[in-house]
């Protein structure tokens, strides 16, 4: 085995998120609602060598397939990511993430005066721009701090 190969065991069933922007693996876990108390088996590789990206992160989640909402938010912080669905140790489905036109209910607006941050029962809604996201209610634009807006509550 060469020095550039990654030694991480295969998963029997679940999802492998590959080609994540380096340094974003922990944000991927936040999007998926995975923490120390979630009870899921997870493997994380951070800043591993990649011919395509230079370096990348990888997240393997045993026993879980991602929802489209989760994949949509992942695409905002990891636009080059690939989603691999694994069943009985074989990749049965593989696709690249695609940026949606909007994301609903998974990000919080940084504008403290936005209706979504008040006590109103309004779900957050963001339009996806080429270089960020825009709140559909107050028009606040977020470009650099999208991971900080992930609503894991």
C-alpha cells in the first residue's frame, strides 16, 4: 500500500460522502445531525490527499442514506462532493451533488430582525445564488459563512 492510499474500512450499508471540501467534514456531520450522542457509526477522514482537489474530507455513515434536503445543504459547502450509497459492501448508486435553487428549514438567517428568527412559526427559506444564499424573507445575503448558518437545533 502506498503512502497516498487511505486505510479506512468499508461499510456494509450506508452512505459515503466523498470529495468534501477540505476542512468541512465537521460541518457535514452537523448538517446530518450527527454528534457524540447520536449513536451512529461514522468514519471521518480530514484533509486526505486527492488528485482532483489537492486535499479533501470523507465521511462514511453506517446504516443511513441521506435525504434530498441533507444533500441540498451539503452542496452549498461541498459543491464537488459525491454521494455513494452502499449496500452489502457494494456501491449501488453514485452521484455528484447538485446545487438546488432553494433550501428550506435547514439554515438560520443571520439577520436578528428577520421574521424567521422571531417567535413566529415561519420556516427559513433561502434562495441559492452562484456565490452564496439569500433569505427569501429579508433578502440578507450570506456568502462566506454558510456553515455557520446550519440550523442543527
